[in-house]
């Protein structure tokens, strides 16, 4: 197999691993955040507005990590700068 084939294979495997890890960890973090928010709501129902506002801001920040991973993986798969170097 040529160097190009190995490079494409390695890029694809790296992208698959990155998206798997990059989605799995934020999913666990979201579950933990929601669990903690529900626990806090059970303890202090009068603080619902503050807890929910903080929860949604935190969830948006956690979700942004998964979006960043997706963008990086798409760059590696479809616009890999090292691939252009290898073609020369």
C-alpha cells in the first residue's frame, strides 16, 4: 500500500476515535450536570430559576466542546493540510 493510502487510513481512524471520545465525555458531563441540578432542585425548590439558568449555561458550554471536536474532525477528514503536503 502506498503512503497516501496509509495516511488516509490513519486520518480516518484518528477522526473516528476523536469523535467517539469527543462526544462520549461531554455526554457524561451533561449527565452529571443534569443529575446535580435535579439534586439541587430537590433540596432547594425555591432556587429553581437560578439553578436552571446556571444549568443551561453550563450545558451550552459542555455542548460547545462536542461541536469543536466535530469541526476539527471534519477539517481532518475533508481539508487535511498534511494531505496537500503529502501530495507534493
